[in-house]
C-alpha cells in the first residue's frame, strides 16, 4: 500500500480520537438533557484561551493550567445551564439550540474583543514519532489516548455509580424518574458540569496541536454535532464509531482530493445517513 | 374590506416615506438603507419557514448559490444577470427540493432538521472555498464592473439600487401577507403543532412543507443575488456557511418572526447597531458590537421569543394575533 495513504489513514485514526473526545461531552448533554449546545466548541475555545494565558502569560506550569481550565470550563457549563437553558427548558427544543447559538456569537465576539484575532500558540512542541517512514504526531497520540481514557471513565461512571445510573435513567424517562425520587434539577446541573469539564479536557489536548483564535469553534463545532447525531443521541459507543468514520472520510478524502472536498464528503455522508438511519448508525 | 385597508395602510405609508429617503439623505445612509432592505428581505424569507417551526440553518446555502451563480456566469461566460439570477433561483429551488423532500418524507424535524440544513450550508461554503481557482476561495471575488448598465445590472448611482431594494422588500412583505392569509397557513400551523394529527385531517404535509421551503429558498437566493450585484464583492464567509445562516436566524428572531415587519426590524437592528457602536467606540473595539449583539440575542430568545416587534404589538391594543407556537 501507498505509504502516504497509510500515513493518512493513521492520522485519520488519531484525528478520530480528537473528534471522539470533543463529541464525548456534547453527547452526554445531548443525551441526558436533550439540548444541543451549539456553543460547545466555543466552550472548548474558552478553555484553550485559559490555558494559553495561564501558561504563557502568567507562567503557570502547563498541568496546573490545564487543571484550572477543566474546572473553569466545567463551571462555565454549569453557568450556561443555570442562566440560559433552565429558564427555557419547557419550550421547544429548537429554542434551546438557538439560545446557545446566541452564546456562540457572544463568546466568539468577546474573545475577539479581549484578545483580538491573532492566532496564539502555547509554544510547546511535542516530539514527532517516526515509525519506519511514517510520522505520527505525539500530541495527537496523546489526545487519542485521553479520548479513550475519558470514554472508559465516563462509561464506568455511568454504569457503576449511583449518580451515573440516575443520569442514564433520566435520559430514558424524565417523568417517571421524578416520581422515583431523583432530583432532575440536580442531575441536569451535574451533567452540565461534567459536559463542561469534558470540553475543558478537549481544550487541554487541542491546545497542544492547534493555535487558538476566536473562530476556532467554527472549524470544530459543526463536525462535532454531526458526530453526536450520527452516533445516535447520547450513545457513547455510537459517537466513538461515528468519530472514526468521519475522521477516515476526512483523512482519505483529503489524501485523494483536497481538505475542503473531504469535509464536503463528510457532511454529505452525514446528510445521507440522517435519511437512512435517523436513529444513529448503531441503532437497532 | 376595511380590515385589509387598515392592514395595508401602515405599509403604504411606510413605503411612501421610504421612497422619499434618497431625496434627503447622503450616500452613506443610502448605503446602510439598501443593506437593511435587502437583508430585511432575506430575513423575511427565512421567517416564512421559521414561524412554522421549520428552523433552517441552511439558508446560507441558498444565499450563496443566489450570489455566486450569476457572478460566476457574468465573469466567465458574459451571461447577463437577467439570465443568471433566474438560473440561480431555479438551482436554489432544486436544492430545496433535494434536501426538503427526504427530510419531510422521513420526518426529520426539530433540531435534526436544523442540523441537516446546517450541514447543507457548510457544503456550499466548502465547495465555494474549494473551487478557489474560479471563485477566488476565501479571498472572495469581484464581478467585472462596466459602470452604469442595465444589461449588467450595475449602477454606481446608489439611488437605483435603493429603488430596486425597496421594490424587492415590498415583494417580500407582500409574499409574507399572502402566506399569512392563505389556506397554507392554517395547514402549516397544524403541522407545526402535530404532524401526525395534521396528516390524519387530510392535510398534504409533504406538499405544504415543500411549498413553503421552496418559496423561502427562492426568495433567499434572489436576495443573495441582489446583494452581490449591489456590493460587487462576494465572500464565502459573508454569503454562505454556518455563520451567515445563524445571522439570518438570529436577526429574524430578534426582530420578531411572527410579524410582517419583524425580520426587517431585525435587519435594522443588526446592521444599524454595529454602525452606531463603530461610531461611538471607533475601530478599537472590533468585537464590541457583536458581543453586545450576542448577549442581546440570548436575552431575546430566553425572555422574549416573539422579538422586538412582538413585544411592541403586545403593548398595542388590537385584535389578538393568532400564534403559531411550535410547542412540542
């Protein structure tokens, strides 16, 4: 096989890890609260800016900056739910999507206002692994590993702990769980915080590979929603599979055509699959 | 009959006042007014769907087709916009059917419909960027200018475009009223409430939805074409893709998508606000206008989903306006 094609495929798998990580938090919120956070990628951007300023400007150690970013974005997710989502939880789902869309504009322009449109890099270069003739970026490998770890931890949390089971139960039947003595409000708040925290985690790994700028959300946002929907609402494993399918389409399409055409193919694939399997690729 | 007269009277007065604007104002204000009218027309076109719960995030696609097809034909084949614009409108209508038919057949609704149409608008954006050899990609393109020409539909004197924009805007409002008063409205409201029940009543759900979608797409493409003809500069980021799709949705909602003049007020708001803030703050605060705008949007959607005009209407004593509340 062509060595460059092989490299494209391997990079596609690693990109899949990044996308899967991005989709994780959104999928949780989507599945449990049934709300699309259109501004999810902008929350990731906030995390990336936090790490940039803490690490580069104030000279904090990178790990501490990352930790603060995760906690900070988790708080942001909590705030988003409290201030915007919960007052309109009863209205049509599309209103919630649009309200977070307003948040997207707000965060994007606030970042432009505060930091300008410069591309900022934390200036941390991780080594590139050479495997025979194939080059693999270590930061992508790290993101891939973190995505796997994050998914496993989230799975264990949802499967084994009382809180996790309550979260899954709420996602299955909102009304009955209230009668069973589960506090829906509290579960939603916890879910939003975890969703935000996962966005913060994604920020930590993205900041290693990409420059942060106010419009970075637009390049990751759409593909992330599509992965969540493709995988099936709230279906973690489906989301994982969808992330890898999409990333392969992007990587191989980019190899044969151009990067824009590869995204066009991915979006068309999404549209067609919505018609064939609206419940997600792994739906029974 | 007096009801119709009473409804039409404010519109006629508004049109008459607006028609006099070029007599008294400078080019700068005329430029702003043309943009408000054209965008107001596009927002009105979107609200035709939006008010029936068909929230499309794909109008950037129709706008992009409307803008780019005539400009490309003009630049490379010397085809007059008089042919290019109808062609782009037909293409937009076709695209609306291609995406709308399966969506409505397979009952893709709510935020799934929003996400499918969002993907559509990204597809058009990326195709424009990918075809950078002929479209200029992200750098944008300029149609060849020939000075004052009816054949090329280019008028350096802004008064001409002001008249065109005003006429087109009036057409948009008329279509809005036509939909509002037609049988289709009752059918579409029923569909928005409960699709299954509407179908059981004998409403042809597919035909009604497709008709309003194609109408909306056609008008949006027309608006895009005129915007490109006026500005004589096309950029994929301002005429297609997710950003402009969201801009359309938000302006229509902020103004009030359940009222005839709502989307236009949204246009006034979204175009005048950045200008005013730019004059106040200067160019130091590039993001200031949008930051305030974004915050206001959230406030609008959370606290006053009927928009500015909706809020004003509620204060005025008049017969209750029937509502299309897409309650789930």
